[in-house]
């Protein structure tokens, strides 16, 4: 071992080391870099392993050089009886010698423990493989952050390729289908290319985009339905919720008579949204009026009925009455008795606009191959598409790029909630037989700040509620999250606070840097200062899955996601290119299938 100096000052959080002389520093400059490791004798044949945080020089009277170098390091573990252990229970005394970490010690640190067997790049500035505990990595939530251009998408793709067995465009598990299950919310349509292999490799990929995704509205729960159809800031929104809820429950009971006794607002069974629209329209025509000191009811189809709760609701139907009848009484409503005449005009207008919006066809009018609509009995097939069980797909990509932004949150909420509920009920059935969930799922939330922001309006409530529930409870039921964002300071704090493993690529925004540092364990605070200076593909990884916080560089995935930047200058140097506006506009207007 090469001795480089001695301990000047020692504490549980910092160890200061004086380098012998200028010559020693120059000879070992490659190893004495920020983020690299040194080992320090504790005087009892054991060694403290420390990570270099800072290097500074002071002026001296040394005849060869007037500079003396001092290293500030942070203890991260110790080697005792040829076993590396995390923590700082061993603290060296001043004057104890410090050494460059040799290959034997590196093998003890990174390769001696069998559970650390999942490749995760190489230690920066070295050829040493960095291994993590895959069970602790994937079973506990993961935060992966980095500024635009830092290599975030490639890092995600490489990790997932290693997990499902893709290397060099080859399917490593060609002969035997493995039991891995990954769902990616792909907001920029980047990841399909990273998991598309030659057909001879027999790797099936499940891609769900706006043209193939079937997401019937009747699977939504109360929060999702209200986020889609009800404007939360209108003065009478409480009345809208009350009557919409009543209409939905009654219509579910109408179309599912065998389940009538158990149906609630949240029961995932078919109901006809057009009939619910008719119901609300008919309620909007209902008025209560006085005549000869009597309270009477009138709707589009009846009048002069004595006011009573029974008569009140018997007047309301699911058929469209507005097309054939005209209201004969335009008297002032007495709303405290249940008249709603005209109160839901804006609500009805908004419902009608949504129902006629062709962009929402995949939600409001999804069709089967025989052009029939999805009903309660189709629930299993719908669920299978999200879970990759239609064609035994290890990876399912939900391409959100074509989803209208106003329903993005609802779509993410519905899919993630269905996956959670599946995992929950499957786990409960397994627990009855004293078994555990043997088909765990990883949900990858790309650009998570777009649908689970730290702050925002009611339109984000549904997706935040679903994903925060997974963050808090999913681990018990075999469901894990990988939260990916270029703006970590804008993502829900609840979700990040539940992450046990952090991967940070280059972060240039000061707010994001400080936010990530605050989330990381204390023993990685100092090395996290390197975040703005990381190169492309380099990352800091800390958490339960790693022995020690480390800066590593991952290989590029093969194949790569479509996330590379356009080379503006190269393109601008080329001759003028004419383009066909017709095809662009056809796709824009959805006259052709989007690919």
C-alpha cells in the first residue's frame, strides 16, 4: 500500500489528512481526486475507508515546492477482518497513516458480498465494476434525477435493459421467458426504440399509445371522474358532484342488475356516460314552484305533480327528453326544495363538449375490434393490456405523448391505481396461502413533475393521490416506483420522501441541487457537491442498495432511446429542405393513425 500522509484531525464526520509532500501528491494525483477513496489505519490492523471531499493547498517553506496539500475526507465505512462494513464506528487518531486504496481493498469493498451482484457501471476514473443489491434497489422506490442533456433517459434505459435481459440488441433470456414486469409512463415517446429488438430475438414489447390504449371511463373512481368532468372552482360544484354521483350510481345499477346491492360510486363496472348526461340535463329542467300555496313539480315531461321526494326523483330519467319536449313553466325555482332549473347549464355544456371531443375517444368511446363498446365483462382484458399479460411482455410502455394534457393526470392516475389494486388483491390471495406476491411490478414515472407536482390545481389531485399511495404502501404489495425528473424540486415531496435509493446525474439548477442534497443520507452530503460537475452519463448513487455512496459511469444502452438532442449547426449547414405540410396537418388533425 502507498502511504500518502497522516491524519491531522479526526471526527465521526470528517477526517483531515496531510499529504507527505509535493512529490507524493504529484505521483498519486490520479487517485487523489474528489469522490475517490482512501484508507486509513486505525492502529489495530483495521482500516477506515473515507471518501475525498475537498483538496486544498497551503504555502510552506518546502525547498522543492512551497505548496503543501491537505485532504478533507468523510468516513463511509471500515474494513475489519477482510469484511467491509458501513458506518463510522472506527475513528483513526491523529498521526495514523493514510494510504491509497489498493486493489485488494477495492475487491473487499465492492465484490466480497454476494448480494451485491447487479452491474451498475464502473467507478468513475477507474475500471472497477460497481455492483448493487438488486433486491434492495428494485423493491424500494428509486429517485432518478438530472438536468436535460445529462443522460437521464439513457440511464433509465440501461438500468431496465439490464433488469429484463437486453444487451447489445440481444435478448439474453431468449430460451426462457423471465418473470420481470416493468411499466413505463413515457411522456416524450422515447423508450420504444430502447426495447425494440429484431423479431428473431423473440422479445415482445407492449406499447400502448393514444390509438391502441383502451381506457374506458367507467373504470375511473370518484376522484378521476370528477377531475375529468367537474370544474372544481365553480360556485355550485358541490351540487354538480352530488347529482353526478347519484346519476352514476343509478346508471351502474341499471346496467349491472346482478351487482346492484354492492355497487358504489367507485365500483369498476360499466355505466353509460351519455345516459348520465341525459340525466343531468333532465335534472337541469326540473323546477319546484308554488301554486295555491302548494309546492308542485315540473320537468320537461310532466307538470303539476305534488312535491315529494318520490315524485322528485321519479321525474328524472336517463332518456333524452330535451329533443322531444319543451318546458312549459319558467317560474322561479325554489332551490331549497330541490329545483335545479338552469343551475347546471355550464356543467351540461362542459359535459357535452367533452363527449364530442374526438381526442378523448380512447376514454369516452373506446371500441373493440368488432366495433362494440367495452362493458363490465371486459374488465379482465383491459387489465391484461396494462400488465403485459396479453402477449407475455416484460416491458409495457404507456406512450403519453399523444394524450391531451388536460386528461394526462387522469390517465396516469387510472392506470397506476388499477395496477396497485391488482397488486393489492393478488397479494391478499397469496397471503391466504402463506405466500408472497411473486409477480412484482416496477412503475417508471418519466418526467414525473408533469403529473405529480409539489403544488398545482385540482387537476393533479387524482394522479398525486394514486402515485403517493403507491409510494407509501406499494412496497408491501410488490409494487415499486422509479421517479424520473429533471426538476426534482417540483415533484411531490411525499413521493421523494419514500424513496430509498437516489441516482443523480448532473444538476445545474441550484434549487434542485439543494433539494436533492436534503433528501440524501447524511454520509453523502459532501460528495453531492459534485452534482453540477458530473459529465454525461456519470451519476451519484446512494441508498440502501449500495454499500457506499459512489460516483459511477454507466455504459450507453444498446439499443438507445430516442432522446438525443438535434445537432442544430449540422442541420443548418445543409441545403434548404422542402417538406410536405399535407401529411403533417393530416396527423395534426388525426386523419391518420399516429405512430
